[in-house]
């Protein structure tokens, strides 16, 4: 009988799992698709490059949608089976609820191991490649990626500041351009920006502005203009470069462990230096030598600032390390909480999908909060990443006991 039940729940679990994963991945990809379409239509990137960005972004989305799909599929499967009184019939025949959960739990355990492998090897490499590619795209077309409100040096010899952009009409406002070669500063309240890629030229057309230039060491020249055109050389070649530096999201478990040990040693050395400088300053002060006290205070403050930055980096590496395991382990937690929730809720279909999405959203909010607390050093990185699992696990055990004893406070709300 158990074999028949196992095959039945396996058959019921797999279709909603793949349907949920495809649907949720598509939903989360929509925002990325709009950005990629913008790169293709307005920025003029080749279709092949846009496709590569999409492919490299997909693993990050899958790392979140896969656990979410498991939760949604579990809630849908057990909700539909409970709605048709199939689980009640199995329990009446003497099969405990834990045995009914066995097949989805075993499938999810295997999937959890695959997700650990995916998060450790596939995801860091895809994050590294998409970052490299976006940096190459930025260097290829700095004209269309000139940020608002920031000084940029993407063009050799020029420093450019644009207060506001209207990309639809190719208009720019509050423009400041400094030509380091000629020592010339150009300011204008408004202008237009146009790219002539056939001639590799980016043209700034500025209106009602001023030109400031230091002619010699004592002569300063200020000129007002109604219209001024500046042509800058535009690099239109997409040069692909391989960069060795990897951030915390681009490292596997081994790389993260190495970075964690390295920064832990740095933190220890900085604390020892602060302690040593402080003790030496106190001894000198007791002996009446206060000449170097200000210097000691300055050194301690500098070391403390360095310690603060190093500690933040350490926390980010630790968060990424624990996150690789906690997100994968969450799949098992979702089975423990999703199966009894579906049975007690007795809703499949759209209701099951909504319940699963809402539950995962709560989990994701807890994960984001844990990352934020860990980054600010108000919380341990370990607890920041594992506490969401612990909270849901406790809730899941409570719901499991209710399902095993067939007591449902949830069901009363829908009678």
C-alpha cells in the first residue's frame, strides 16, 4: 500500500513543481527582460550579448524559484488531496501522516543536495560572468550609461557631470564637462546628446552655457555662449575581458572559506594593534610623556575605521557562505511546513499557489532582514541566515502535530 501511495504522490507532486518553477521564474524574469529589451532597443547591444546576459542571470533567479516551487507544489498537492478527502482516507486506513509525507520529503532531500551543488558551482560562476559582461558593456557604451548626479571619467581626458537625463528626447540638464588636456571647464543648464556610431563620435550640444579657462598662471577667461558643440571619441567595440577579482556572490564554498579566514586574521591583527597602541599610550601618559598622545589617538581612530570596514566585509563573506546551505535546507523546511499546511488548509489550485507564495515571501523577508542585521554587525551571520529556517521549522512542527492529530484551527476559518 505504501508503494502505491508513494507512486501516487510522486505523480501528483512533479507536475505542479515544474509548472510552479517555470511560472515563478518567468514572473521574476519579467523585470530583467524589460531591462534587457531596453539594452537591445535603445542601447543598441547585439542580440547575442543580450541573450548571454539573460542566460547568466537565470541561475540567480532559479536559486530562489526552485525552493519556492517546492513549497507551492507541496501545498497544492496536499491541499488538493485533502480537499478530495484522500489523505483522510489514508489516515483512516492506519497510515500516519508522516508516512504520507515520506515521498515528497525524500524527493526534496535529493533536490536539496543538487541545489547545494548548484549554489556552490553554477551560481558563483554565472554571477562572475554577468558582472564581467556588464562591465564590458559599460566600457563599450559609456554614452548611454552616463549616470545622473555622478562625476564620471569614462572618456579619456574628460570628467563629465550630468544632473538629469531625458533619454527619450536625448536631452541633458545641468551639464558640467572638464577638459583636463586644455584646462577648460564648460557648464550649461541644458543640452542634447547624440551618438554617431558610424564615425565613433559622441556629440554634446550645449545651450546658454559658459566656458571657463585659465589661459596662463594669472589670466582667467570666461566666455558665454548660446550654443556649443563638443565631439568626443566613442569606443564602439565590445572588448571582452576576464577579471580575476570575485565578490562574495562570485565565490564557491572553498573561496569563501579562504576569504573568511583571511579577514578573520585581519580583524584579529587590527584588534591586537589597537590594544598594543592603547597600552603603549597609557604607559607613556602615566610616565608623563604626553607628547605622542595625539598621534596615538589618531592611529587608534584610523585602525578602528579600518577594523569597521574589514568586519563588514567579513560579515558579507560569512552571509554568502551560510546562505548557500540555508537556502538549500529551506527546501526540507518547506516540506515540513507545506504538507500539513496544505492538508489543514484544504485548498489546492490557485489558493494553494497563493498560500505557498505568501509563505515564501515571508521567508524571503526574514532572509533579507537577516542579511541586513548581519551586515550591520547587529547579528551573527550564522543566525541571520539560519534563523528564518528555524522559525519556519518550529511552525512546521506545530502544523505537523495538528495534522497528525487532525486538529485544524485553520480549517475553522473557512467553514
